[in-house]
C-alpha cells in the first residue's frame, strides 16, 4: 500500500492526541487553569491537526462533511463521528477545567471513552480489509490503541503508566510484525484463486494490461523500500519503544521526557510508514506482484 | 445507502469466456470511449503522449501464461496463454459499498449494479482498497472514484437500437467472449453458459460473491501429446503417409548429400 504522508501524519499524530485526551479525561494529571489550557492545546493540536492532514489525500475535501452520514456501515464514517463527538465532549470538559476550575468527572470519562473509540474506529478502517491480509487481525486495533494510550501517557507525564504501556505496545508491535509476515500466505488468496486458472497449472503473469503505471499500481502495489523493512523495524522499535523506556527509567528531568516523546513519535511514524509500505494488497496478484 | 440490499430483483452481469478471448483489447477501448463520452466524469488520461502515460480505465485485459504440470504421458506440456479481461464483478457482498463513508457507493436493488454517485464521492479511495479485484480506479483529474457501470446508460436506453442495449464491451467484442444477462433468471443466456461451462468466481475465498462469472479455458491439443491407442478411424490406414523416404532423383540427392 502506498504510504501517503498525509495518512501517516494523521494516524500518528491524531493517535497521540486522542491518547493524551484519554488521560486528561481521566484527570491524570489533575490539572486546571493555564496548565490545563496548555495540555488541551497540545492534545487538540495533535488530534485536530491529524484529522486536517487526513483530508489532504481526499479528491474532494470540500465534501468531507458527507462522511458523517454512513456510520451504520462504514468504519471511516464512524471514525469521523467518534472524533467529532470526542472533541466536542472533551471541549466541554476542558472549558470546565480551564475557565471555571471545575472538573466534570463524568463528562471527562465519556470524553475519554469516545477518544479510545476514535482510535479503535481508525484502526478498524484497516483491520476490516480482507484485501490486505497483514491488516486483517484483531492485533491491529490492539496495537493502535496500545500505541495511542502509551504515547498519551508519555505526553501526560504518567511515567509509571507509560512504563507499562510502552512495553505492552512494543510486544504487540512485534507480534503484529511476526503475524503479518505470514498473513498473505495464510490468507489463501493466490494467483491461482485470483485468476481461477490454478486447475490447469502454474499461473504466471505474462503481459500486463498496460505498459505504464496506473492508480492501482501506485496506490495498492507500492513496493519501494520493503527491502529495508528489517532495518526500519529496528529503528522503529528502538526509537518508538526501547529508547523512551530507557529515558523514563533514568532520573526524571523535563529534557529527558521531551526527548522520550520525540523519539517515541519518530519511532511510531517509522512504524506507521512500514504499516503501509509493507502491507500487500491482493490485487497485486493480478499483476504477478505482491 | 452504503448498506447492501438483502437481495436484488435481478442480477445483471457478465460472463467472460477465457477460452474465446483473443486479447485484442477492443473491449478496453470501447469501454473507455463510451464511458468518457457519457455517464459521469470522463475517464481522464495523464500525459497520454508524454514520457509517463497513465489513465483511468474500467476494464483491463491481463495475459497469463499457465504451465500445466508434467505427467508421465505428457513430459513436456506446452504452456497455455490466456487473455483475461477484468472489470467490476458487481459482487453480491460488495466490500467496496459498505466501506464508503458518504453513501456515494451503492448497489441497486432493481438490478444489482454497483454504482458511484459522483457528486457524493469525496475521493478517499477506501473502496478501491476494499476491492480485491482492482475494479475501481480514482480519476486523477476529477478526484472521484470511477468504476464499471455495466453501461447503465446503454442497457435501458430506448434511444439506442435494441441490439446496442448491452454494455459497450459486450457489443464490441469481435470474438464473442463477453455475454451480458440476468443471473437471477436460470433460463438466461448467462445462467445457461455458466451452468454448461462451469463458470467460476474469482477469489472465492474473499467471500464477495461476484455476479460476473468466468468460463475456464478448454483443454488445448498439444504437439507432443501421446499417440491415440488403437484405431481411431477405419480410414486411418489409408490416410497414413504413402512415401516415407524420398525415392528416385530426390532419394539419390538425399543419399549423396548425406555422404558429403
């Protein structure tokens, strides 16, 4: 799958932003006034910034509002609905904390649940796709929610929670990678089933329908950089999970915490690039590619 | 809207005969022509005469080489070349429809055709991700998703002569490899063809329940296929070659050249 920068930025940043909103909604840390204001500005900048970035890859961003209509069937529509609901509810909660020094605990809890739901619906957009076996697993929502909560804990200064959640996310990440490597083979979709010609013998793509690239090859059969995947996994794991944990184990200073956040986000962005670049769509089989 | 209908009154679709298709790409051209000039946004090309040409097509023809496995009677079976036209299969459980966030993608209750309402399409591309067959292509000029409409603007078009009220690809195919009809009717031409020739689904494991069916290619004669055992025709002995070795002048020439 083509790793569109807008989608990588969107899923990385909004995941982090909604993760922070979860912790703020739970009152961890218990902030109010200006400190709360700064926390909420960061969370909203990440969450809303990510959502805005996601509209950049649309063919018609001006019609994006129509995407709220199909929540009964479409995970993408559900994501839009959840995101807006989470941001509105957390807005009320934030206003209470920032301007009136009142903590509306129930509103915060609802906002936190909606924030988790937003990350879950985002992950289901990918996890629902039978056409991309690497994504079609309950591990996908588990991983994305774990990353979101871990990153949120890191931003919210919840060191002890982060020290649990980051390793959990790291383990899920490795499980997701290992399972993903065999997923296409186990999906049962091959050139033989794609063409229905497997009864006769070994099927080989002889001539493609077109000599140039097309939308399908650009969008779904992206193969660039897969050969570096192992190195990138190392970088993603080191920056995203291992280094932040080491930095948190060191005596706490704000500088180290900021470095931990930065390396975590960089590592997650690398992991998210691989999430797309390594994902193989079954349509590639028609072209004799993976 | 984006929920699929429980059932459709008719199941209009295509039968594509892989035995007959000669890979001429006429269906590709006629499809592009009709669907650029009629319903919906035109199918654009990018740099059609430039260094990196690319464009939107609703129907494309792949070609596959299929190598049968060697057997004791057939130690060196010849590979078979199969041309493979591919367009939207108008699936009964179309995954492209349910993922659509705006309701732009829908499957019609009356005839089962899967269509895109282009004024509602935001061009997110998720339906193309959800389709295992590569039937949907985003138009780079219009920013909306394009797909086969089964020529919905031809098949019911009373301004056209009746013979033309079939999809452009079917009408144009010089080999008669494409057939159009209603799969819900067991007596239709497409239902009968599917039953007679063992029409198959592509990627059945994806559980999309495609309406379009593909007829598998028939077995071909092979150069080195084993000689038939026993007499195949009472006249066969008389049909055996009468002259095995050249005689007369040619025989002398053959022997002389052999000795040189």
